[in-house]
């Protein structure tokens, strides 16, 4: 082998081959060292979750779905299938109490569903003692004996020492107590999405990091004093004026207080606060603190599992990009609409949805329309009603840019949607899963993230012209086709919100009467950029707030004038009675005018 070669003395072909091949000794060393390295750095085993359910009892899940009250075992089986799609290195299985004696491996997290009998409690207690998990959770419908088995890390609610230590907020006992409270709130909602997040929170807190819930913008003891201080300092340095404006506006201050009271990774609770309390100051605050400066270092992922298939053919032909755009345009009265569609002020109405944070709002309208310029892009303006925390019902509207994206199958029918929602950019991937040839219905899947808010989310929608369950899908092959479309999204029909096959909760007669009295703002926003539209909306909201303040000031001024006039009149009467006429009433014979 030539050691000292140069440009003037290049190695020959044989020497080049010899230089590229390491000596045999290096191969032997690598073979010998590899097992040692494996022993020193063993691969991390997956985090494990076991869900134990009563197979004979019906659950309260799916109360407003086409197939309500599945058995607890059906819920457990479905949750065990879905959890690995959310978690990082997670395996999940389900069992009944009768199967526990045959299980020997301890799970990291144990979740009990619907276990209320003494026998179930005894069986679960014996298993948890033999194979102790790091966390034991139980849904609120479980019996008292099962609920007493709950634990989170070192925290045991029934133990006096644990109770004393949990009073110190910086201890692991306190973290466990907070986790159990959060899990109880989530599991009490009887939705699969909330149950999945309860398990993810438990895994992240006491087992292994979970990317989907790793980002946290709430101040917390888990972060530590120094990290909280660093985040507050960055907020103050970057967004002082926006913070001042937010905290000095009563409505925005109320929104921030409510958001601080919930874990913002709880998307159901936090989004209801946001849509109830939308103000220009809150949007500016969020835009600066989260989106522009990322003061909390959040980076939530867009989930890529399950791999949802795109519609292959439609109308007897392979699906084209033009046909996919026509499916989205749906029933909108627009030249680009399909002959089977058109004629309405909306593309679709949502009949059912799977995400409790974003799909359960009443009176959801979808308005898809092509962008100008003849390209492949579209706009999407969802309009939906919100029952605010203050008891008022209002309309809310959003504006999305829609662009075709490459689907893993190579088919059209997949899109990237982007919007600015109350100061946060949301990126979403939508897929047309199936659609009736006559546009009676369509099933759309989405997965997205508000990255800087630390929130990842998935969902699927059944869309129809009138918001009702389609007639052709109420039984037989039609129902099975819709079922199959949702199963391709990793969803069961009992996981949907919106109503049964016969009655809609989203489009009830009461809701329709309210909509008739308060028409939805369905006019397309058009080719206005998302930021320009939000700027326009904020200006209008500020002008409205100013006008309301002026009107309130005028009303208060008139009220003060009226009160002043009454006070002056009473004073004159008293003065006349006691001073001018020395207490002689006007009806007395001694009264002198």
C-alpha cells in the first residue's frame, strides 16, 4: 500500500482499491466492539400501556354519534389501536379482568375502564401488585375500590405521607397529584381523543418523552423556577406593549386568566376559551408571544399516522386534480362547481366530525372556492357557531389557503391548508377519503398542528349538502361504505360527534331557527391574503369596540344627567319645604306661596 502519494505520483488502480478497503483487523475490531457498545447503550424498550375494560357493560362514549354506547371492551380495543399513532415508541394492548392472571409483564401505564364490580377491583388490585405500573388511571365510572388503586409515580392518593408530600408543589408527588386530576377531567368527557391524551400525559410525565404533548406554554412546577423565569423574561423583552395591551383590556385579561387555569395541551378546554373570548388584543398577544418569538420553544409535529388513503376513482374515472377540486367546491354556487353540485351559499355542511375540540361546533359550513388566476390553489372559509362561556351564541369564521400536495400513493385529492387562527399559524394536511358520485356526501380527513402553540390534532368529517346524515348511507352497502371510509382514518362511527342517522344535534330545529334569525356570514372572503384579512378583521373589531364604548359612555352620561335632574328636583322640594316655608306643607291653611 502506498503511503506517501501526491499529484505527481498518483497511486495505481491496485493501490486505490487497497486504500478503499480497511485492513481485516478493523473489521474484527468492529465485530468485537459492537456487542460491547450494545451492552453499554441498549436500545430503549417501547413504553407500554394496558387498558383493562369490562366486556359486558355499555360505555357512555359516542352519545351523539351514529352508533352510541359501544361496550367498554370495544372502546379499549379502539384506544389500543390508535394510541401508537400518537405516541413516540409506544405499544398498547387491551384485556378483560379474566385475562389478567395470564399476563406477566408490568405495563408502564394501566388504564381501567368501566370496572365497577368488587370482583373486577380485586382482580385489578392483584395484577397491579404483581406487575406494578408506574401510573394507574381509572375513568370516573369505575367503582370506588378501583378508583382507590390510582397512582402516578410516587403519588398514592390514599397514603398519608403521599398526601403530605403532594402539598409541596415542586415534588414528584405533587406532579402525580396534578396528573391524576388532569386525567380525571379528560376521561370524564367520554371521548376517545381525550382518553388518548390522558394516557399520553401519563407517559410523558412518568415514563418517556412524548413529542405530541412535550410542548407546554403554561407556567408549571414541572418546568422549574429557572425555566419559567427565562420564558417570562423573553416574553417581557419581546412583547412588552402587546402584554400591556392584553392585560389592560378586561375581556382579554379574562381570557388569559381562563387559559392559565387549564393545560393548553388540553385542546378541548383551551380552544373553547379562545373562540369564546376572541379580541384583537388577544390575537396580537398570541401572535407576538407564540408565533413570532416562540417564547416557549414549542414545535408540535403534524402527525403522519395513520397513512390515510386518498380516493382512487370518482364518477367511474380515476380521480383527477380537477375532479378533486370539484369535490371540495361541492354545492357552492360557483362556475367551478360540478353539475351535480352548485346552487348553495356553501360547499358542504358538516354532519359529523371526530375531533371534540374542532368538529363538535354546531352549524358548521364549509366554503371552498378556486383562487383567481387559473391555478390549482383554492380558498377555504369555514363558518361555525360557538356557544361562548358567557352563554351567548355567535358566529366565527376562518380563512385558509389551500394548495395541492403530494400524497404517498401518488394520487390527487390531498391538500395542504394554512391559516392564522387568533394569532397562531396552523398547518394542516387534508385528504379526500371518499365521496358519492352525486355529491350526496364526502368524507375528509385532516391532520395538523399549531406548532408554536404546542398542539397537534387529527380529525375526520362527514360532509353533506344539508348537514343531515345521507339517505343512501342509513343502511346496507351505503352505510358500510361510509363506515369503511372512517375506518381508513382509524376511526369508528361511535367516535363521531353530530347526531344519529335520523337526528342531527348540529343541525337541530332549534339551531336552524337561530341561524334563520342570525344569518351566517357565508360570503367568500376571496383572494385576500390571510394576514391582510386578519388585519382587516382586527381593525373592524377595534372600531366596533370603540363604537360600543362611545355608546356606553353616552348611555352612562344620559343616565347621570337623569339622576342629576332627579336629585336637583328632590333638593328643591326639600329646600322649599324646610327653608322657604318653615316646614308648612302646601296643603295646610297656613301655607303662604
